[in-house]
C-alpha cells in the first residue's frame, strides 16, 4: 500500500525540524518573561530572539511584532471597531470585521478606492491569487504569502500585517500582528501589559520559539529556491489534469498566483465529494479554507469572483510544499482523473 500524500499545505504546513528543536529547547525555560531574575531574563531572551527572527524573515526590521494566538486574533486586534473596507474574498478571520464593498474581478484581482481605510490580503488561501497592494494600505493579511513568495513588510507600505506560524512550518496557536513603528493600537486583552502593552497575558514561550525558528528556516528555504521547484510541480499537476479533463477550470491561472496553489473547479462535481474520494485514495486536499471545513457550502471567494453557486460548490484546492514529490503529484493526477471519468460517465 502506497503512503498517503499530504497536499493541503495552505491549511497547515508540516512542522519544520528547526521549529521542533526550538520548541523542545524552550520547554526547559522555567522563568516567566516578565520576571526580573535570571530565569525570567532567560525566558525573555527566547521571546526577543524569536521576535527578531520573525521581523527579519518578514523584512520588518524597525516594525513592532506583537505575538498573538494566531492570525485570527491579530485580525481582531487590527480591525475590530475600525470600519475598514475590504473584499468578499478575504479570509473569514478578516471578513468578520470589514465592510465587503471592494470589487473583485473574475481573475480574483481587487480594486481599492481608499487604501488608508482598507484591508487587502497579499495572497488568497483558496485560489492563491497574489494582489498588488496599493501604497498606504491600512492592513494586509500576509498569512498565506509569508514564506512562499519574496516580499518585505517595510516595502509594502501598509500600516499593519497579519501572520500565522503554522502556515509556514511553525506550531499552531501562535501568530503575530506586525505594526509600522510608531503606530498606536488599543489592546483588547488587558492585564499585565505584555507585548508592549498591545496584548496582555503571559507569553506562549514554546510557541513563540517555534515561530521564530520556523520563520528563519522558511526564509532560508525561499532564498534557496525550494519554492521554485514547487511552482514546477504545480504546473506539472495542472497540465496532467488539463490533458484528461474537459470543462475543468483552473482558477486564477491567468494572473499571478502563489507557487503552490491550484483551485480546480469542475462544475457539477461537488467539492466535498472530491475531497472524500481523494482522501480514500490516500491524498489530503481541501474544498476551500480549512477554517470552513465541515461546512457544506459554496465558496464565497469564488462567488465574489463571479462564479455561480454551482461552480463555487464544485471547487477543490490542492496546495503543495517543498516536501511534495513529483511522484505524489502524478499519482494524485491519476487518482483524480479516474474519479473524474466516473463522474463524467454518470453525468452523461
């Protein structure tokens, strides 16, 4: 029996060995980072080293890195009560706080009218479409782009950015809000004044250590060209599927995308059905954002791009990473096409 193939990296990336090692080492830090004794200072040093690692990987030197429980909390800290506009293609964590009035094209591109009062993701988790961020943007969700494509927070020109560790090979349950230096923001969690007064609560030292190590390692892998090979594998996959499937749409393939993401729409073939069929065949994929898994509904991202409800309910997402092999990609294509032929025969 062949081993399973994990093709759902946009949901969560496998834990990097550097992150695991850093977390194991941090488990021995007994002090509280807010304590002034030697043990507390040692714990504080772990946090500050990770903060510097994340800032360097993001190209955010001179910005403030505020550690949170994840990008969802970072989004709430950045957006709650501020009345920003955005597009309907934003992740649920962002969409919960914005007025979704910005227009989205069929290719997934968003038009921003007033950047100072808007939020715009750098890359979409379902389609992989990468946006050109306008100057002076208030907030950008950098979560899916971080570690997959080169960018620098300081060059983007936005005031705030959202990131999460587990999307780039760090642990789950830790993320950060990136703030342009000098920007003030009110804390939602109040208490001891940790994280420069922006987010109270004793720091998750183990998660933070893993985040820092993962960010540093992911940045190195990106610089070494490992994601260029992922881009090649994504293209191999799409060519293989396209050769054997008619009427299938590869969303966003006419614009810039993340190197690892294929959003595949076969109208009439339910996305959740495909996910279950591929799971039984030994492949982990998704029918959209992992935060919406278990909910049987059409993709609102695709609907915002102009797809009808039937097509939006027929989408799957295959997302690759540096650990994926060409053999796995081709085996997936073979298994998917076998199910596709059955679908077409039933529909005939």
